[in-house]
């Protein structure tokens, strides 16, 4: 059995990050296929007059897609 070493994650939970198309907060992360995959809750824009419809947007991004704010 061979041990596989992976670098530490670059981002942590509740950290603000930015990416092409917006910014958001890291909600969770896990190692996958030799890299880290992050669940990002996108920042909400200004609330419209009629209120919010539905939940916030969540996306999965790799570590290479993220930058610190």
C-alpha cells in the first residue's frame, strides 16, 4: 500500500474568495482527484423590491479557480 500526500488546502471555511464571475464565502471543501474542491456560497446582490425568490446560489470550484479577496 502506497501513501499519497496532498498539500494543505489554500482556503478555509467562512473565508471570502473571488473568482471569475463574482465572489463568495467558502462553506465547505474536500480533496478530490489530487486537488481541493470548494463549495462557495455566492454573495447576494441588492434585495429587489418584491423580496428574495429561492435560496442563495452555491457553486463548486477547484482551488485553481479561486483567489483571496
